[in-house]
C-alpha cells in the first residue's frame, strides 16, 4: 500500500465503510433544513456564532454539538437530554434501512464536491489505513469523548480523502449514478452552499463500494480530534460493538480536489504592541496600513520566500517574516524532515509561541484556533489580543509529510469544504 494517505491495491485490509441507519431531521418538524444545520463544532468557536445558530431554529444541531451550560458535565447531560427529546418528539427520525449516503456540496463559484458518508471501521495507526497529518490536543479529545459517551452518537462526520483510480472507479460510478436521482434532501445554507443527500441501499451498489474502498487508504482532512475520540471510545468498549466504527465522509480527491486554507491563532492576553516588540530583531517587521485583502496578498508574497505571519488587533497589520536563522536553529526541533522544520506552523509553535511569547499551544485560556480570517481580526480588536494570521500550506506538502508518517503541528491546515453538521447523524444504539 502506498503510504501517501491515498490509494493503491494492497493485500492488507483497507477502508471498511459500512451502512448505518442515519438519523435525519423531519422537515415537517423544523422551520427549514438550512436553519438546523451548523458548521463543524470546531469552526463555531465564537459565542455569538453559537447564539446566532441557536436563534435560527430551536432544533439547530449546535444544541447537540456545542451545548451551552455552566459545567462540562452539565453541557454533556444537556446534549443527551436534548437528543432523547428530539427522538421522542420525532424531530429526528431514523431511516428505515441501513445505507451509505452520497453527499454533495456546491457553491456559487462553481465548486462541486461529492463523497460518501458511512460508518468506517476504526484502525490502528500501524495499519496505515487512516493517516493523520496533525497532532491533537488531549483536552479537546477528552471533551469530545465525554459528549459522545453522553449522547451515544456520532453527531457529525469527519472529512477523509482518498485518491481513486484515474478512470471511473466502482465507487465513482455508484456516486455519480446516485446523484442523478431525486435527493432525500436539498437545502442551501446561509454561506451560499447548496447541500444534497441521497441514500445507497441496493445490495449490489453497497458491495461495489465496499470492495472498491477496501483497496484504499485515507488521509484525515478534517477531524483529527474526533478520530482520536473514536479510537479512545473504541478502547473503552469490548469488541465487537458499534464503537468499532465512526461516522465519516470520504471524498475521492482525484475527482473532487479539496481546498486548503489556514487556521489562524488568537492570543487572548497578548496586546499587539507587546507581540510586535517581542519579535523585534528576530523577524523583519513591517506595518501595513491597508485593508485585510491587501494585507493577505502581502502575506502570500512574503510566504513564498520565508516563514511569514500577519499580526493584527490594533487597527493595522504587522507583517513579520525572514526569521533569524539563529532563532530557528535553537528552537525548531531537529530530527524531522526539512519540509516539517520549515512549516510556518512549526516555526510559530516552536519559536514564537514557546520561546518568544511564552504561550502554551494547548492552553484554551490563552490561545484559540479560528478558521474565519475576518472573525479572528475582529475578535482581537474587540478583546485587545493579537490575531496571528497564517498562510495556507500547500496540499502536496501535507500529503508528502503524511507519506513519511510525520504529523504536522496542531491546527496546521483547514481542508474544505467541510460537511455541514445536522444533515445525517449516527446513533450507536440503532
């Protein structure tokens, strides 16, 4: 098996995607399907974002994936009570027979992505079937595990990629043929994406997909913490059990390439003036009094030549690049490939966070990871912190490092488009 995180036939066991009885909203019991969906839990990081989704519909999925209560224990208990109530009231209903689900996303710019949602057999890293490319934060895994234990459900799918055959594969044939039929649901969310979902229940189609995917391996594009959570919970339950599987969306990037974007950092208690002062003499620093789009263009240009970051939060942008080689030599760990040592995320975490700003990367009281660029800047300006804007990593770099079994620093990449949460859930007791 090619260890690139994608494809090729092998004698070893590959991806095992199994049908399940999906839980879906009854459209007659909610306002609109769009109003009950949400971005993945780790994209909705702002309290105002949660409140906005909650106000969209009293049954919005955010009430399950990000319940609001005083303590973690009460949040999880609240999510479990909410899920039970929605099931009892028929707000969420289980499909009558197990199936896989073809999921399609389109935007107004011509992007089209299709993949298959199913319950994937969990595997050990040594099997090389599902390859991570990022480290995880233990407290996040613990939080997600507690929520899944309480609800006994996979509330939202991970995003995994694989590379199918150059021509039409059996899975691609089933996916494309299914997408020609009337969908189970269709909705357009407020971000402009159109979502459609179909079920695959015919035994012959399920067999074709199963046998085809068994020859492949996958790269985790989004959902490292949830994959680690799945594996933790599987270890807690004697096998065989429903916990041997986890909900995923598998996308063939040979047919549907994903976009790769950056995940930004928000340093809560570090004013921009202090952040800039601390890097003086260690990086080249330039103040940019320009709008955000032009600042990002400057960041992209600088990132072509060296590690580069944009600091924001005081009404301007501060481009820092060309780090002092002496700083890198004494802070960036050796023993890893050059492609890893020169990653912006590596330099940020090893040099800036650890040695210059003295901020632990896993302390949620001091650092947040935010996907939305403008939201990161706005929150920094509102709270008096520092936004650290990143330039995206090229997809081939991610793939090459995964091929070598090297994980990137936490929250290094954001692959997308991500699946909307709330279109199909998996209950482990069905």
